[in-house]
């Protein structure tokens, strides 16, 4: 099992020192990857429903500090050596594809090939509108963006002519070090499962009970088979809360005693999960979250690796 951790680029203590400390301690603990999530601004009022809560509410309070996810990974690339760097997830409809591709290639080059491109199509229409980006057909637009990334990252003289995006032959250098750049697809819809089958190297589930994840994974595998792709080429990742004090919903958390956590991880492995992204929940801010992470890596992860 590989272990990732959500970086502290959102919250009340966002800043240089806390990011450096958290990322370097996580790396020293043997964590495989550090992750950033994507919001740019908060409309004062929005009606969009968050897909990973029972009532559609988003758990983060309005006005929370939230550093840019791309900038965060660029920064963490410079203060770590081995930690892989992922998005959970980058909302493709929020940004123009060519400029985004340049930023992604830059992260992979300066990190010496450590980027994981987690992608999604988003859920907050109002945020996209504030950013001046179209929300209609966002799934198809996202698929075209992924096609653009592929040609820019691969071809010596890339060009593209799609329904929503097009550009003439260009030079795009440097390419990412990783060829191909690993794409992890998030989402909980049939379109997301098809996108995973077509573009993905992993399916990245988030904050869902294990039985739901199993069902989604079955649908991803079926989508692979429908286009003649071997589903065993894909990995399965799950983002959950690391919640030693059992403050969050149990079905979306790793919590309880050491034995209970080890048992839960065994169930995850049986379901095919090979990567777990931990979102630490603990009192005491950054220090508290690092303490929870350290206890987990020392006392729990060491029992199952």
C-alpha cells in the first residue's frame, strides 16, 4: 500500500514555514506523496451541491485560506526530494489548457519527474463563472484538454483541432520527464469512469464508503473492457480522513484502534485499493496533523506495508 497525505495549503495557518515543515516531515516519515486540492475563490452565494456529502454541503467554511494548487506543488517540489506531488483533483474547466500544460510540465521537470496529474471536472458552477470559464459541456471540454495535454507532452510539433479548443502547430518544450505523465481521474459518474478508462493510469475515489468505491471500480473496469483496454493496467486510489478522534463520518475515515485501522486497511486491499490519500483531522493545527500522521506511519502503516 502506498500512502499519500493532503498538504496544509488550506486552513488558518497556510504559509511558507508550515508547508515546508509538513512536506519535509511527511517525506521523512516515508509518506509516498503529497497532494493539493483545487478552489480559487468562493462566491458569496452558490447553489451547487458537493457530491461527496449526504446533504450536498461543502465541509470547508467560507473564507478559508486556500493556496493555489499548482503553485503549492511547485513550491513543495523545491523543498523535497522524493515526495511525489499530486492534485486531488485539478479542476480542468477552471483553466485554459495550453497554459495549464506548461505549468504541469514545469512541475514535472523541476521535481525530476514526481508529478501525478489528478483531474476532475468540478462541481461548483458558480466558481467557474466567476473565473470567466464556460461550464456547459465541461466533461467534453475536459476530455479535449486531456487530449491536448497528450499531444503537447508527446509530439515534437503538436497541433490540435477539436470542437472546443484548437491551435496550429507549435513548439512546446520542455516535455515532462515522465512519459507518459500519470493521469489519475476523479469523479463518481459514468462519464468519469469512461474518462478513467480512456485516459487514466488510476481511478481516484474520494470520501466514499468502501462498498461504493467497489461498485465504482467495477464500473471503471467495465468501461475499460468496453474499449478493449486491460483494466489491470489501472490502479485504484482512495482519499479518506485520517481521524484518530473519530470526529468525521466513520465510513469515510480511518479511525479507531490500531487493530481496527489495520483491519480496515486489509478490507481496502481486498477491494483493490493500492494507494490511500490521508486527510488528517486532529486538534492543534499543523502540529496536531503531523502528530496524527506520525503516529499512523509508525504504528499502523508499518503493520501493513
